[in-house]
C-alpha cells in the first residue's frame, strides 16, 4: 500500500507584501527568545569583531599641506568656510589653504619675524595677525585683485611684542597679549582697556565663546588669569606648579576651560572653582603646546612637544587616541575643524597635517544601512568595553619607540615617588604627611 | 574711594582739577605759569639733591637704593620709583594755599575749605591700592561666577541627554522655501545675471516664486465653484462608463443562444440602417466598410470552418439518417459554406450568426480533462502525476487502508461529471456518517495514530475546502468496501501498515523515539511493535487525549487535514520512500564505525566516576612497626589511615540523560570574562543586567533597535557647529518656566 502525504504551503500576500511603496519592507520575524539563543555570546563576538575592524580601519592621516618655509607657528579656522584654513609661520609668512583641494590659495608676507597669533573675524571677511615686529595687522580675506598690492587693511604699531591674539565672538573687539592684556576696538588705534597684574608676560589670551565678555590668559609666572571685559580689573588668578602654554574654553559649556601645561599634563578647570582642576589629563611625555576643543564640546585635542597629538574626552584622564607620523616634529599648533570631522596640526617641520577626528570613521555620505550598522557596532563596543579582550584591542596603539620608553620611564618615576611618599607617611607621625590628591598637587595658590 | 586715595597719596602734582570746582580756563593759564617756574625750581633742586647726596656719602651712611629693573618695560613697578619730597609732611594749608590767589573761586567753596581747615579731625586712612583692587576683583569675580552659573541647567541637561544633534539651533530640515533662500542674495557672477535676466524676461518668479504669472493666470481662469462642478461632471461620466462596462461584461457572459440571436439581429438591423445612410451621405466610407466585410468573409472562408470535415459535421452526418434536426443542421452548414464561397456581401450576416452560435457551444463542449496535465509525461515530477479534475479519495486511518480497484476509479471519473451542486449535497449528506464510522474504527484500532492525526489537523490549515470535501466524498463511497477490505486483509499486512504509519507520526514528535523504533523494526519487521518503557507515560497521555477526541462535537467541527491519496503504485511514491531510507541509510553509513550513543554514555559514566568519593590509603608501611619485604601494615593501621574523601556536591546533569555538564573552570573562556566590577557599576547584578539585554535586530524589533542604538552625538555633514549662544539659555529658562507652570496646574 502506498500513501502520500501532501503538505500545502500557503502564501498569503497580506503577510509579506507592503501596502504602499513607501512602507518598510515587511520581514516576518519571530522574536521568541528561545528561537535565538546565546544572545550575549553572539553579541560579544560581534563586539569583538567590531573592535578589531575599528583598529583595522583606523587610518587617521588624510593629507599633509606643505609649502611653508619655516615652522608653522599658528593657525586659524575660518569662521564661515569649512574648507579654508590660515596658517602663519616662523618667518612671518601667512598662507591661506583650501583644505578640500589640499592646496595653498594665497601667500602673504605678514610680519618680520614670527607670526605669533592669528584670528579670523567673526564675519569671515578679514583676519588679524600679530607678529614679532610689534604690529597688529588686519587683512582682507579675499586675495587682492590683479595688479593690486598685498596690503593690510589696518596696521597698529605697538610698543611691545604681542604674543597672542583672539577675537570677540560677535563684537568688533579683539584682545592681544604681550606684556599686558589689551582689549582693542577695531576702529581705534589704542587699546580700550589694558589689564595687568604684576609685571609679567602673557603667552596666550582667549575669549570665552559662550559668555563672550570673559577672557582668560596664560602668564609666564605660571598663572592663569581670568578677566571680564566690562570690568577694569582682572577677576582671579591661579598659580600652578608649572607654566601653562595655552588654554581653550569649552564652546558648549560656558565655565569650563582646559589649559595645556609644561608639566606634560592638561588641566580642565571650572572657572568658578579654581582651587583645583576638575580633571588632570595625562599621557603626553613632553610639554603640551596647544589645545583645541571639538565644536561639540565633548572632546579636545592637544599638541605636544613630544611630536604627537592626543585626543581626550573632556571628562577622562587619559587620551582616547594618539596620532603621530615618522616625519612629524614638535607639534606647535592644533585645531579641530568646525564640522567635528577633522583635526589640523601645524608642526615644526613646516607641514600642516590633516587628520580624521575619528580614526576609523568612514568619510563621506553613508547609506542608511551603513549608518545603522556603524551605530550598532558603536553601541556594542560601548556595551562590552569592560571585557578584557575588547578593552585590550581597543586600547592598543602603536607608539614610536622613544615615546613608548619615555612613557614607561615616567610611569616608573611616578610609582617611585608614590612609594617614597607612602614610606614617608608610614614612618612619620600620623597626620603629619597629609594625602594630597593628584588634582591638588599642581595648584600652588589662587590669588584673589 | 579710588579718587580720594590717589589724591591723598600724591596730592601735589596729579589732579588739581579735582580740588577746584570751577574756572578751568584760568586753571590752565595758571598751570602754564607754574610749569615755567617749576622748571627753574627743578634745576635748583637737582643741584641741591646732588650736594646732599655727596654730603651724606661723606658721612659714610649709605642710603639704601632700591633695585631697578634692567629689562625694558613700558610700565615700571611702583615700588622701584621714589617720588621727590617723599618724606615731607603735607599740610592742608599747603594744598589750599593757592586758594587766595585764585579770584574765580566761589565764596561758598572757600568757606567750606576754611571750615575744613579748622576742624582738625583726621579722615580714616584709605585702603591701599592693592587692597582696594583686591576687593574690586573679588566683587567682580563673584558677579561673574554667579552669572556663569546660569548655565548649570543647560550644561547638565546636555551632559545627560541621550542624543545631541549638532549644530544646535538648526532650522527645520528639508528643502527651504525659495523666498528664504533668495532673501539677501544677489546675482553676482555673469552666469547668474544671465539666468536672472532670462527669468525676468519669461515672467518667471524671482522674488515670489510660489506661483508663476502663467500659473496665476490659470488660477484666475477657473474659480473654485467651476472647478467643483467640472469635477462632479467628470466623476459622473466615469461612473456611467463603469456602469456601461459592467453591463457589457454581464451581457457577454449570458449563455443563452436565443438572447444573442436577438441581440445580433438588432445589431444587424442597426448596422444596415447605418450602412444605407452611409451610402447616401458618405460613399467613400461605405466602400471602405464593404471592403472590410469582404475581408472578413475571406478570412472566414479560409478558416475552413463550415465544411463537412469537422468532428461535429461528421457526427451529424451519421445522425442525419435518423434525425430531422441533424439533417437541417447539416443543410444549414452547407448553405453557409456555399455563401462563403461566393463573393456576395450579404452573406456576411449569416456567417456572423453562425459564428455567434458556435462560440458558446465550443466553450461548453470543452471537456474538463483538457486542463489536466498529461499523465505519465514526467515521472520525476510529483505535481504532474495527479489529475486536477479528478477528486482524490482518501483514507484517514491506517486500519482502513483500502486498495482501490479499477472499478472504483471508473466510478469516480463518472462522478466528476456530476454537477457541483450534486457534489455539495452528497458531501453534506455523507460527511457525518463518514466521520462517525472513521472515528469509531480508528479509535478501536490504534489510538496513538489518531491523536497524531488530530494534531496534524490543527497544523494543516492550508488544505483548501474544495479538496477536503472532495476527499470526503471519495471516502463515503469507499466506505463500504473498506470494511470488506479490512476483513479480507491479513493481519500481518494490517500490522505492517500500522507500524509504518506509527513510525512516521512519532517521527514528528521526537527524534529519539524514532531511532529506537527503527532499531526495533529492523530486528523484527513483522512483529507488532511494543513501545519502549520510556514511552509508556506519553502513551497514557495520548489515550486520554483519544477519549476526548471521540466526542461527537469535536469530531463534527473538525475538518480532516492529513491528506492521504490512495494511489495506484507510482514511481514517485516509491522514490519518496527510497529518499527517506536514503537519508537514514546515509546517516547510518556515515557513523557506521562508531556507536555514538554508547560512547556518550561511557563518557558520562567515566566523568561521574571520576567525581565520586574515593578512599585514600595513607598508611606508611614500616612507620611505627617493623617493615620490609613481605610484611603488611597492621589492620588497625590500615583502618585508621584509609580515609574516605567527602562526596562531591550532586552533579547538575544527574537528571539529564543526554547531557554532560562540566563544572570545571575553563581557562580559555575566563580570558574573555570580566574579572573585576567596572567603575560606574555598584553591584555585579546591575552590570550583568546591562550585558544581558541584547541590542541587535536579531532579538529586538526595528523600533527598539533604533532607539537603543541611537548615537550620542549626531553631526551634519559639512555643517559648521557654532559655539553655544545665549539664546540657548533663554530657551532653557522658558522651558523651565513652562514646566513649572504645568506643575502648578497639575497641583491645582
């Protein structure tokens, strides 16, 4: 006897055909967890793969802009155009770059000696430079027409050398620093206000981009001074154990700023409580020369004398990434581009380098599925970040030999100091050797 | 405060105008006079000073000189500068001595100053410059820090936000209206200018691009009312058209010949009328029409339709001897043929009629089997083997396996030709009987199988109604024979069929059982197979189910689903069986060498034994007594030093026969495990919870995945992110105010 069983498939179009073309394609799926077991292990594998791929794709270096005939001493972002960058070198030359074409658009001899500072006016039509020749010059952003001579719009002759310059966020006011901090009106040839506090020279001055009337400057007496443009006197001063080279305000959080210090560290302060920094950012192995915040205010990048640049999350003590190349020398100035995608570094060996802010990120327009996949893998990495293998792979960076060894050395030194202190504490009267936290260690005093 | 202190400090030189209230002009004049005098004085003074210094140097007393800064600086420290006449005491009279000389001073002021001179009360010493500055700074700092603290809420909010989209103050996404883009933009390049000139020349919009002038004109041309009316008209026309179409469709489907005859006649009349008119009015068109008719006739003739060579004509010719109607039909046919062969225009009408009559007839005569696939064309394709029109008969139970005879098949084919109504009636009639008979039989014979089938029924909703009813009908007929067949069949056969069926069904339930059963069937193919001991429990459950299944209500409400088609032994069926065997055979062959199950059991036994408590012998021969070859330690000692280790905790797999659970720590896994609690978490359980919930779309719905994997920071490609502005603060305050208001309202 033969029997045949017939099983009939039923395909009801209602179950899989979408109603209109605009609907999402219906994919029947059973989310019963018993049908998809081992979720943690499967996601762990995915996270591990994502982490590995991130390291594989981490190629941050985009381009190098060469053309300067001396070390690049300062840079300025254009306020309106993403593709424009200005740079000033140690021989007084200023170059305007087109970043998308990687080429120099315009070159002008702005000063004799160093170009010390440079800033673009908020409207983007002109820019200011200061130099070793004791002058402040205002230049047009447009290059001069045929036959016209390259001439500054304005020149102010000062009595002393200016070392830094910054422009107000939305008023025709700028500030310079040298032997004192001066506030200038664009229309006048003498400062509308000068701030001094003891006799010393200042290395940089920065306007607060949010609370636009506030300024901060770094002085050579190891201090950071706060000012209010509306007041006749400075506000407060904090003296640290070593000199700060530059500082940068957080563009999204009005009262935080980060300063780049000679003692290899960066310090983030809350301007209301200067007695101790909020976070000490360590990792560099030489003096930190420049710092710039990402426009989102979530991260910042620092340039150091140790020929690397490092990216820190604003609330973490150690860097998330370090960029270096064989030929890059001491990095003098650094900028984070206004679209949060790139980093620009100017270094001693006359080159400006363009880096990706996220080393493994794919540039250009992403398809929706690509974007979703990227955000999913990002979340996976975050979720499993504490797992040892993933952490190991995610943190692994190749470092140049000397930096690697120097880091090791510094670690040993630090450990030795810690041990010594511990022993001291152990063998002295209880309470006579107080515990001083890392944050408090670096602040000498706060002067009112 | 400041002015006073400065005044006190160096009252001689600096600000005379602060002292004097009025008369500036004179003052300037006086200043000029004084300066010339002072120059001479200064010269003398310097000389005197030198002299004094020389004298003091002689005395050997060295005056302490303050260190001067050698660096070039614009502003010198106040500490290194010493003013002349520093140590001298200054009286008020010195200061206001010149008052008498100045005539322009008002009497009032003079009086007040005089009074001041008389009153000898000293004013409080003003604060030093450093101190006063410090106070100023402190105040200013407090003010600023208070001001800055307004940002607290915004900052914390942004830090906590699940997602931040930059640039912050974005406008609405999507294409912006032209006006907004165009405002504040001018044609600059020659190309732009050219384009603009073209636009303006063609009355295209430049500033207000919502509507072009032409568009506006068209808007004006028709008002809303008109448009509505027109739309209604169009709608009506469309509706009428659809009605007409529906009617035409309906008419076309009418099968009555008479109706069509009448219709055709009417049409013909109409056509003739029109044709006559056409001949009068438009002879050219009429000629064309004629040509058309001729062409149609030719085609008709070429089709050889109306000759007596067709099947129909032949049959009619045979019948013509006895049947009057057939004879007339043939006559007509011949006539038509004659007409067609002649080139006469009027013959067209008859032809058409014939044609009309022919068509529906053809459709009706067309037999059902035309749609069937040819049997035996492709034996490998099971779909081609069955006939669609043929109603497949079925047998629901194995006890009633029926070998269908050829006669039955014939009967079934006859049945096919019955009309559908009859089939339906029969079906309803037979359904109940059939059900009852079937259920009773199956229940009596083998309960297990029935249950399985019932379960299958629940699953198989796919079988269409038509098929099901057809099957039922087939069964109703075969029912009587089935009984006989059951009697005549040998018991061995029955058992065999039963067994096969049983195996197939159980296969659906569990894999292990199948394996066991296969083993048994291999050993004793004819013997009635008893279920293994492990199955007994399940069987009990099944029998219980069976009792439930016999209940009349359930039987009647359920349809049969397991479709079993009694077939004459065909190739594909055997192939199917062969395929099954093949699969099993393959597996068997693949694992021919090793017996997996027994290996597994051995393995497990070994592991269990390894974990069991052991007796350890710790006796040291020769310790505390004589030792040497052939000497055994004393029994007391043996007893004392034989130690039984503590029994291990019960194995986790002791109740799981098919599993080995190893509780040993696996070092290769521990490499991937978190060994310390990460920073922000306070207890292991919270950390584990975060790990446990999956993120991917394998486990979550699309919406959840989107929500869970939202990136923290989103930036737009190529957009400049400006620093935060004060507007954010204002916005935040407004929001806070609103929320507070809402809270208040809620409270109320």
